[in-house]
C-alpha cells in the first residue's frame, strides 16, 4: 500500500526451534524401566520363595532394591501423573508370576499395593517440596515405610488364601532358614539357651535358666541338680515337642523343628475351629509381626539407599542445585 507501512508476513519469518529434550530425559526413562523391573524381581523372588524355598535373604534383597529405586524416584520424578502411571505398572508387575491365583484376589492385591506405593511417594514428595534443604532420612522415611507395608500386604494376601489348600504355614526349610537367621539376635538376650543346636540342648538350656534362680535348686547337690535339670528338660521335650497328631520331635532334631511343629499344630487347631476367622486372624498376626520387624528393615534400607544416592551424586548421574526460592533441589 502506497505511503503506508510495509506489510510483513510474520508467519513466513518465524522459524521452528528444534525440540530440546529436558535434562535427564533418557535417564528418567531408564529409571522408570528399572522401577518396573525391580517390582518384577520382587514378585519373582516371592514366587520362588513359596514354590522352591528361595532363601529369605534373596527376597529381602529384592525388596531393598525396589526400595532404593523408589527413593530415587522421589527425588527425580517430579510429575505426579507420570509417577502414578509407573506405580500402576509396578503394582501389576508384582503379580506376573501368580496368574493362577483367583483374579479377584489379584485385583484387590494390585489395588492395595498401588494405594500404599502412591501414598508413600506423595508423602515423601510433599516433604521434599516443603523442605528448604534436602533431609535424606526425613524425605525417604515415608516412601520406604509404605513400600515395605505394601510388600508385606502383597505377600500376605497372596499367601493366606492358599492356607485352605493344605499349607497352613511356610515350608519347614524356609522356616529353618529364618529361624537360624533370627536366632543370632535372640542368643544375645539368652546366651545360655542354645537355639542353633539340637532340641535336647535347647530344652536343657531352658530348664537350667528356669531352675538356677530357684532357692531350693541352689541347695541341692550337683548330682541332684543335674538329675532335676534332665527331668525338667524331658518334660519340656514332651509338652513342647509333641505335635497335634501325637508325633514327638526327636531330641537330636534341630531346635527349629520343634518350634515349627509347635506353630503348625497351634495353627491347625485354630483352623479347625473356624476357617474364615482363622484366615483373618492369621493374616493379622503375620502382618503385625512382620511389620514390627519391618521397622528395622526400613532403617537398614535407608542406609543402603543413601549409599546409592551418594554414588549417583558423585558420578554425575544427578546433581543438587539451588532453586530461586533458595532451596536445594535434585535434578539430572
């Protein structure tokens, strides 16, 4: 147009900027894949534990690895929607080896696992967002605590319905491995009671511990004391080591076998009184017992996660930066 300002074609002048990936784009994908694979490993480990007696330490190791990766997700996965999608995948992945279980049980188990995983991530992520500095143990307590709870509920919900199919308790070999592992802690409290030896040695240790503070026992001659200990131990072997079917544990058998038979006999007695209430009660006892032990496991897992956290910071996989609101943040 004459005398006027020259027209400009703004569309033709614009240039499309090449797509720029966010820092850590590929690293985040790798971390998401590892999250799902760690859930698969946990499910596989528990499946092998139930079917072929996989050592309990391998199962604990799988849970610990899953926990470490979940801790890293708290720091590095900032989009809630994306993390929720990965948590759904993790919840489903744990069930891959239990396809023969009732679908209703599988669906309920997946929902419970997802709920606790999402709760733990959201709580830890909120703590991290509201903190000026990164407080590792405070920021990871929720996610690891809820993950351990989710893992325990998963194992109980898969295991307890199988009780009516003939297995009222874990296999004797699995129980023996757990008993031998935990006996080290108990021996610190009762050093005179042998838990790793024979059932007879265990009975004699308990009898000695009970009688040594008895004033009448202290006045006896050494020969009479020895005879009294043997009689008390024999009574304990008869009462504690006899199963509900009347089969007695051999005195030379491991002490763990006596405990195993005692627990199985007690559970079978409860089961005969009412199957439905037994399942509910047995599941509650298992959860409360294992969750109490799980508190110690969470602390150990936090230290393991801290080691990986420091290694990844030192290697440059992730880094700590300061945001404009003067707070520490972690990113790729």
